[in-house]
C-alpha cells in the first residue's frame, strides 16, 4: 500500500477538530485498513499521538488521540483548499519523488510568500 497524502490531510484535519477527550477511530469513505496504516505512518512521522497495535493477521487496531506540535503545524499548512490543490499540482505530482519534509517546506514557503511585508 502506498501513502496517500489526501488521506493524511483528512486524518490531520479531523484530528484537529477533536474536542477534549474525543478520539478518532475511522473516517467515512476510507477503508478501515487504509485508515489504520495511515495512522501508523502518521504516528511514526510524529504528526499524531495514537494507540496502534498490530494484530496477528497483520492488520492494525488504531485510535487517534491528538495532534503533536508538528501535527498542528501541518494542519495549519494544509487547511486551505486552494493551497492544498497547488501543493498537489507542484509537489505531489504522481511522477515526482518527494519527501514529507519537502512538502512541509514547500507549504511553509507558500504561506510566507502570502504574508504582507511588515515594515
């Protein structure tokens, strides 16, 4: 299975909306196994705090608890639909090779370029 950054974005934004004590265990329209492996990858990347347990058959039991500091920054960077579409066109092209760090740096640069100059 390949990493799908649209799923990572959806999980991130859904987690950002959780209230105190709430948890995320699934999202509509995402296969449970696909959701679970993305949660595992996001935990490994340091975006979320989650409970992840691998089951004997190779599937995962997951509960997303909250975003990390880096997860909050990623949520802020991908919240805008226009900026996300631009990132997908310029960074996440199917033929392009990128790292998660590259995506994050590109998003930060785009956000900073959108700020008015303070003098």
